[in-house]
C-alpha cells in the first residue's frame, strides 16, 4: 500500500485482523449509551456542585472532568466484570480470535478445524482434511493439549480432540493420574 492510497480492509485501517476489529467496534457500540449516561450524570453532578457547594464557580467547572473520569472508570469496570462469557458473546469471540492469532501452524489449522467440527473430532480426520501426516498432527494435538486448549481422549482405539470448556476444571493427564494412584497404593501398608 502506497502513501495516499485508501485503506482496502479493516486490517489496513488499524493493523488488526478483521474479526478483532469488528469485536472492538461491537464493544464500543455497547459502551456508547453507557458513556452518554456517564456524561449526562457528570453534567448533573457538576451542576449540583456549582449550584450548592461552590456558588462562585463557573458552570461547567473543572470538577466536570473529575466526575466524568471517575464515572467512566466505574462504568467500564462494571461492564468488564458483568459481561457475559457464553458462546456467541463478544468476549468469547475476541478470546477465540486472539488464541487463533497466537497459534502457529499446524496448531492454528487444527484448532480452526476443531471449531468447524463442533468442538470434537478424531485427530486422524482433522489430519486428513488438512493434508497432514498423522505424526505431525499427533504432535500438534499434544501441543494444543499442553497449552490447555484441547483435551485428548482415546475412544475405540482412536485419538479424539475435544475443545476444553472454560468452566471445566483442568482434568489431570491419565498418565499422571495412574502414577499418583500407584504412589498412593505403594504408601499404604
């Protein structure tokens, strides 16, 4: 892109992926009415301040900026703490796009394929779709599991990947679980 050329996509505009850019726009649109209420309430508080507490002050007073900053910080904090994290919510979409942007190939492709399959698929099926050999796919699946993004399970002799749900506690690795059971069994007289 040369100087003076108009941007052709949202990536050119902000240097961001289009999904992340759209997420920021959606969050801004949700916060816009809240910020409007904050400004109106700040003006009301400043009016009360000038009318009853500082009769010699000019309206709007410098306290308007303090009221606005305080209420904006409070509103954004409340929004961040109460925002939903269910599937389809803006925050979960942003989280997924950030995760995808941080992964390298072939983990990125496998993670995207797993999402397309509804969150669960055999490693061999994903490898075949992506044109990966089984060893490379198996290693990528292990790296995704190490990062805490997927759970690997053996079913009927096949290795199946499943997206890890955020609300589920971290499941212990089967090898680690068997080792701890053996150690507990040895300790008992």
